[in-house]
C-alpha cells in the first residue's frame, strides 16, 4: 500500500497540468496549505525557494511564487513529471520565475536557497533530510510536510519522526496533518 497517495496525487496532477479547469479546482486544495507555510517560514520576494518533489503539476512552486513573488526552483526525480510541469509553468506565464529541473533531492545543490520545501512524497526522505542538514547554509528555512498518522503507510515508509520544531496545522480534510519548520542555526545545528 506504500506509495498509494503518491500515485493518486500524480494522477490528479497530470490531469491538472493538462486541463485549466481541473488545475483551478485542484489548486484550491493547496492554497490554504501554502498560505500557512508562507506565514510560518516568513517567506518574502527576497527568498530563493527549492521545492523538492515538484510533480507533474507543481502547485506548491506556483503558489509560493504567486503569493510571495519569490523565485522558485522545483525538482522531481521522475522524468515523466518534467514536461507536463514545464508546460503548465509556460501556460501560466511563469517561466521567468519558476524553473523545473529533473533532479533528485540527494543530488541537488541546495546551499544557495533560503527556503527548502519537501513534499510529503519525497523518498528516500531520511537520506534527503541528512543531505539538507549537512549542506544547507545557516539561516536556511526547511519546510517538511507531515502526513496524518493514519495515512503514514500510504507514503514512503521511511518518513522520520520529528521533535522540537515549529509547525502549522492543516484542515482535517487534508491528507497533510502539518508542515514542520526547521531553521539552520549554525554549520551543524538545526
């Protein structure tokens, strides 16, 4: 059953990338989540955001830019997601503000970004987090989406447990329970 939400989410995102009506309806699901994440991490137009796990319709990247004016890069390790993601970015007229790259979180150059955003579907989550902890610059804000406990098994099996973080909680109708915020304080501390 692991990965069930990932496949379902991708299917919706493929439809959204191909159909403006489905895009607008599906974007409503994400809008309040992103608004809370922007507020939690105090994101402004001066930030450089990296979304790890962009998918075929990178709602988070699009909404981060639209709500803040920040430059955004979205990466995904599924080659099939890249073309539809680039098409929707082009269709929305955002190609100058949002880059879409075929890359995974383990190979991404993250030091130049001020905000890192991990989708709940990112796998292997624990290894990507270790890379971020080692390579992010001091002051970097890390947003990690945490699924509801009862849906945990539908995501990557290695989703880590967290403590001592700031969080924003999402509506009960969302599959995401909360978004956690970590700020890198020094070379090795979060």
